[in-house]
């Protein structure tokens, strides 16, 4: 087994071949449950990924989102498209992807957020990400819409030494097509 080669690049730096390879990798890793909207959400930010002679091993990206909390708008880093190739899971590759993305969040955003699957929740919790204990909503076309199904699976992480917002007030995410979180 060769040591993986690690890459960190903004979406604009990825060649069309690299972008297509990441998309194919995520389609496979999520067993066909990775939509065009999911792909769109993964683009436009910083990608951290590992390759070896057999291809992609792991990937994740962090993109900018806007969140309103207590009448203030925050620029946050939202983690997307985190996956590890099935034959290389439980080797620490997901943790290395997250470490790279957390450095981006610490340097560029007020805090980080992500939506965790049951499979991924353990990785995020072990890295200090916390389940958001407050309400979650999205800014709809005419009003804020509550997202009760996202409560319990939305994780947040302070960036650097900045504090997290208080869960006594709702996090209101910006609208996007597909899954809002």
C-alpha cells in the first residue's frame, strides 16, 4: 500500500478530469445517493482529498454559507461531500480530511457546521463537533421555515477561539436547492 498523496485546492483549481473523478468517487461512496444538488453544494469552496495509485481515497470540502442567529448574519464554513473509499475506511483518512477542512474553517469563518449521517456522526463527535442543541430553520421565499428533521443531525464547531452562538436562539440557514442541510 502506497502512502496517499494529499491535495488541498479550491474548486476553480480542479481540472475537469479531477472534478469528474471526485463526482464519480462521491457517487460510488454514497452508493448512488448523491444527487446533482448534492454535487452542486460540494463545489465553490476548498476541497481536501487523498489519492493513491488506485485513485481517490477520501474527499471533503468546505463551502461558505450564511446563517442568521439572533438578528445577525454569520459567514460560516459548511462541510460537504466527506467520504472515504470503502476498502480504506477506519484508517484515519476521514480524520485527516476533516483536519484540513477545520484549518480552513478556523482561518476563514466564524464557525463551522455540517449535516451528519448516522454513519459519519461518530467521526465528527470524536473531533469535537457538537450537535446543535437549538432550533434550525431556513430562510424561505416569504418566511423562515422550520427544519425539525435536521435537529439532532446538524453539528457545529467553533472556529479558532471564537465562541459558538447560543442555542437559545434558532440558526437560520440560507436557502439552496435540494437538501438545505
